[in-house]
């Protein structure tokens, strides 16, 4: 089975080919990537999952359980150890399920 890629143009005028329904422009996404902070540890889908839910700081992240974060669209299990380590480094942790 071959995947056919279609030429697309984002709202900023970048042209790129995609075979999926994903509307994200890879050129814009590459330019958005941050080089510092805990969000820089994550892949683009996981980073967008947090950004789209206004989780932009470790303090905000600490208000959620690991299970709640994993339920966000784009967040995968490989991101949790990275987030856990970033939280621990700054004296935070994920919210405990019993709280």
C-alpha cells in the first residue's frame, strides 16, 4: 500500500507535503520549537498537548496526575519520565491520585 502525499500550503505560505490529515505545518512547527525549559524535552505532539491545555510551567504541570496528562491528545508514555524528572529537578511532582 502506498501513501499518497498531497501538497499543502499553511496560512503563512509554507508549502509542504503530507500524507495524513494532520493540519500542522512542519516548517512552522520547527520554528516554534523552544530550545530551553521543560517543553524542549518533548516531541512536538506532546509539547502541543501541554500548550493547547495551557500547561506552560512546571508549577501548572504539578497540578495534574500522570494519568490526566497521558489522556491529553498527543501525549505518550515516553514523555512521562522526562516530565517527572523535570518536575523533580525543580522540587515539584505530579499530583497524587488520592488528593
